[in-house]
RNA sequence: GCGGAUGUGGCGGAAUUGGUAGACGCACUGGUUUUAGGUACCAGCGCCGCAAGGCGUGGGGGUUCGAGUCCCUCCAUCCGCACCA
């Protein structure tokens, strides 16, 4: 009597069995012996309180890898924790009058129970939350070590101020001029902030990208662009004015940076940023310049502003001397398109060969002088109109550079400037130092005390961790720590006088920049050198720049302060970025978004259940609360079981691409689960003990299926592995002949051990059903008999003039002449050769035969 | 503007050393069983054509005995960065 598999009763039972067996506990290096280590890590979640399908997909992928490695004899570290500091907890505190800590730990408890229902092979013994004082205390120690090493510093700087969240944002957190969380237009403010000196590693962070061969090309490119290295010349233009007209600090001249020193003879003016120190000085004496600066500040950094920003400027009245042309002077302008944050905040403009400079020159009638001659142009004829020439060519109208290529001219110019002593070859990066001060409560306190006498004093190690106070109020905007009545009041550790704690906390990206190292050295074991780097890291591509770059910086910084034995400084040897889980959207006539749980579908027609009215089916989009197109993992688990939910997220699309959640697709996965069960349910109860030999077609198929799944998992082609599982189950179900039963039993033994990566509970039930010993979750990967993978005979397609016409069965090692003869003798092929002369027969052994005839 | 990817049936996708295009799943069609329905099982399913056959991997061109795969070119979509000198 066939039975049905009931995941709701089976899944908790097998999870309990795994827990009893303590299967997923990480072994120490000593216990592991010669077994290779495998640190498999998925980006740890923010404890929002609810798991979403994106989590399920992410952790299902990591679980496949972890289980695969474990089955292949690796010592696996597969931990989980919580990225627990951040704004949502404070928002909850403001809205619901709950303490951020209580809110966070409640969420963690709720999410952990959801996690447990998924049946992931995680070692929870290393769990921590970044808001645990033990964790952030260690982070404070790290901060002080980096401070000591000069990798942390304080400076007054213009910052991105989020007027809604009342906090500072890193450049990376400003998207289109708006705060990445609040969406509010960001303002510029001048504050004293703590910075991590990520630029100290700019060059290494860039060049080391080449070595990250198990990272997606896309991520490496994005990081490369973000770091943005450029090579050029930094040089000084001296003023030709009498000294009195120039502010004293700038008497030496104006420093500029350029990547096109070859165009120096085409220079027509200098342009200063509105925020350049010289501009500020001049603004104090010149009302027009002051007004111009004010106008630029108002434009801000909003999307539209930059989009339309016309190039505007103002003449300072100053002029500088051209370094190579005696008596030639260049006017100095202030221009809105020059950024203070890049290079020196001042440029020389060569309008003929730079579009921005050209736009500006045309507007203000400044000279345009060409110095690079395109190939095929004659010196007399060549001129630029409204489009600058930026292509290749040779130098002309440039004295000693005439006739040189651009590259040669760059070098020659730099050498000459260096010889003249007014500049040098220089490398510039787009990357800025990382501002980490945040005016928030729910973050890691910066372990610093400000003393009127002693200045900035680190909190002594014995006083760490600097704990967050519990008694805080959120009724005022801004930082609750600075509103606290006495938390900040301390005695200076140096002189003992009354002093004040730093009330800023660290950017939460700091918390996630080294958590992997904490996992590696949990339980007071210093196993960092053993476990690091992470062998396989898996997470969303949205972290391609920030989190991954900061982590790479931190690993280097920690290495350099002796916190981590990781010579390369690379924390993640392998990185995989998975796609999102998407769903159709539904909208009612009156514009409401309608949840998938509130609809019925008949073919293409979708109806809202409550109103009975038709809905418009919108585009497939990332699951989000705002579009109401989310599917709740809990509901799925209660309906189909965790295995089916996990399986579906891996089955339909390649893992790096988005997967569309569909009801019918999930039902297909659920049907598959039942088919698997019915296969095993029809097997003898001792099928797991059957041993076979021989070379039947079914045995060959079984062993090839194992090999195919092995390879697909290895290559992150989970959807292909799933396809093989489907096919394999169908093949085994059809193998009903009496003489196939032993081989079928072997296939089932192997299938259970492959399936356990994807549907661990079901695989366990199947394994048990056929009398498998122990737990299949603890079983080793099936051995493959290599002799079964290769065929003695092969089926070769026969092509005539490149089109497949027939096929032939022939011994694998048949000589080419035999194959050729067999192909020419083939009746089907012959019918296509009538009236033609065979010119040539191409035999690719084991692949194909192609008869060329005319 | 710069950089990166992607483009294959009605849909998601497979084909990963240049060698049988469309595996597997979804949807759909027909059938069997049971039934109130779902379930389960069998068969079919790129396009044109009665067939023989022809045509087919975004468009066009090329290399090759042979191209989804390599080269050139154009188009479309998505993602990232964006006044970086």
C-alpha cells in the first residue's frame, strides 16, 4: 500500500535526530587531522524578525556546499550569527517604546526558530550577535589597535548629513544625493569625525583583485572602479602677479593634478574647485566669488542637479605662468565642475582635448588650442568644434613634444616638470578614507575619552568594553548617547580630571567587516590561522562594494596589527553572489498592491479573492513589502515543508540569476518530493544493504548521475544538479524489471546521499525506509566506479555537410578508418549522398562524423 | 558618458575544450485510473509543411568540414559608476 510523505511530521523528527547526533559540530584542527578544512559562510542576516525567501535561497545554497564538503570528508565550519546593530532597532524604539536591545534579541529568538525549521547544517555553538558586549568589546580593542598603528584618525571634514536620521553617512551610503536608508536629501556639514585609513591600502586592494580568481568578474570590476586608480602628474603653477595680490599661503603657486600632461601646451586656463582653500580665501575679499561659492553649495548633490548642472565659473583675476612657454600666462578661474575631493581640487584645462574644459571655454570665450593630431588629419585643417578630441594621435604645436605619441609625450612632460622641480609623477585614487562616526545609540561605542587637558585619550584596555547604557530615551531627535544625563561623564584615564566620553558610535559596516574572524576564533580558541580565509562566501551582490571592500581592508589592517595570520590579507578566497527571489505583482483597479496570498489564478486571469474583481498582473520584481509580492517562508514550510521551499529556490534558475517564485513551480517541487518518496517506498526494506557489481546500463546511469551532481555542485550549477535529480528519479522509477532491482537499490542508496544536500529531511526518511545505517546526513559522498563512466561503445552522430542525418553505434576505440567506413556504409546517410561526390570525411573520435560531399 | 553582463520554444532554463540545439521543470494538448474535484500514471509538445523536407539560439557579416559557443558589426534589456581632470 503506497504511502504519502508528510513533511510536517517527518521534518521535526529528523531534525531532532540530527540534533541528538550533534552532526554539525565543527571539529578542532586536532580532531580533524589530515582532513582539509572548509569554512563555508553565508552573509549573516540582520535580525529584522522575519526570514524572507531571499534568506532561504542564500542559506539553502550555503547548506548545499557545506553538506557536500562534509560528505567529501572536509572539516567544515558553517556558523551563523547576527548583524544586530543598526537603525531599525532605534526606529522601533521611537515608534513602539521598546528598548532597541530587547527588540533586537526578541527578533533574534524569533528568526532563530525560523532558521531551525529550515534544517540547515549549521554549527550554532559559535553564534553571536554583533550587539553582544563581548563582540563589540573586542571590536573596541581592535579600534584602539588600529588607532595605535595610525590606521584610525580624526579630522574635521565636510560630511554627508542625513537630516532625517540625524546622522553622518559615508560617501558609499549616499545614493543619488540621498541617504541610503532614509532617502532624505543629504546636506553638507562640517564635523570632526573618525576615519579608517582605507586609502593606505588602496594600491594593494586594487592589485590583489587580480588574485581573486574565485570571485565574480563583475564584483572585481566594480571594486576596481570604486578604488579608481589613475596615473598622472601633480605640478605647481606659479603666479605671475606681484606677491601682494595673492594670499600668503599660496605664494608658491597652485598645485594641480592631471592625467593628461601631454596636453600641457594646449592649456588655456586653470580651474579651482569652489571648495578649494584658495577659493575660500579669495571669497573673503571678493563678494562675487563668495556669491558664486554660495550658489554652488545650494545646487547640492541631488540627482537632477548633477544631471543638468551647466558648467559655470568665475574669473578670479589671478593668472599663472605656463611652465614651458616663456611669457605665456593662464587665467585662474573657479569652476563648478572641479571636485575638491579628487586630486588637488584644481586642474589645468585643455579645452581641445577634454569635453568639460571645452564646454567651459566655449561659454566664457577662452582659447581652444589643439595639440593632439588625429591620424589622417593635417595640421592645418584640424580644429575642434563642440566636441573635444580625446582619441589617439600624435602631438603637434607642442615644441619638444611634437611628433610623439600621447604616451611618450606624457612621460616626456613629466620628466621635464620633474627636472624643473615643480612637480612629480603621481598616482591618484577615487577611493576616500572611510568615515565611521555615527551619531546613533544602537552601535558600537567608540572607546575614546575627550579631556580638555590631554586631548583624545583611548579608553584603557582594563575598562573595555565600553558598554552601552540601558537607560536611554528616544524622545528627542539626534543621538541618545549625547542626551544621556551622565553616561558620558568620566574621569580622564591620564590626568584624572573630569572628561567626556565620545558619544558617537561606529558605522555598522564595521561590525560586519571582521565577524568571519570571530567565527573562526569563537569559543576562546585561536583558530584564525587554521580557518581563514573563508573558503566559500555567499551573499547578495548588493554588497559587492561596501561590505566586501571594508572586509578586505579590515583583514589587512588586522594582519598588520598582529590580529590575524593571513598573509594575503584576503578574507574570502571564494565568493558567490546569488540572485534575488522575485514574484509577479498584482494591482487592483484602484491602485492597491495585492498579495499573492489574496488571489486566485485561472490561466492568465488573476482575481482578488475578497472583491472577486480582476487584477492587473504587473512585472516580476524583487519581493518587497511595498509591492506586497512577498511569500512568507513560514507559510511555505507549513504547506509544503522546508525541503520543498529550499529546493524550489535552487531549482528554476542558475543561482547567480534571479529566480521567479511561482505557485505552480513550488507545486512541481512538492510533486517531485512525493515521487522520490514513492520510489523509495516501493523498495525492499533492506535495499540499503544490497551490493552489486557488473556494468548494466542502469548502473552506468547511476554512477554518471552521481558524477554529474558532484560536478554541478562543485561549479555552483545547482539548477543543473536539480535537473539531474529529476531525471534520475524518473529513470529509477521506470526500472521495474526483476533483473534491475539490485542496481536500482544501489541507485537509491546513491540518490539518497545526493539528495540530502538539497532535501535533507526527505533524504533522511528515504534512507531510513531502505534500511540505511545511521543518518544519511552523516554519510559520505557515494563512491564512483570510474570504469562505469566510460563507455565501450559510443553513439556517433553522422553529419552530411554539417547537418545531422544519422548515427552509428561503434566501439569506443575503433580506428578512424573503421568509423569512416561505417559512416559511408550507413543507409540513412547514403540517401543524402546520392548524386554527390564525397570530398572528405571528418572523424572526431568519440564525438562526431561529418561527411563532406558536393 | 564610462564600465560590466545578458539575449536560446508559450515561460524558467540546459548544452562550460567548436561537434546530435532545446536536457530538466512549468504551462498546454490528448489518453488511462480513481473521483465530486485535486492527486497519480501514459503519450505529445521549437517553427513552417499532408509529407518528403526546409528553417531555426536578438539582427547582419565572417572564420570553419562543422558556430548558441570564436571574430567583426549593429540592436535591445538589465546592473554598476558617474563633472574623478
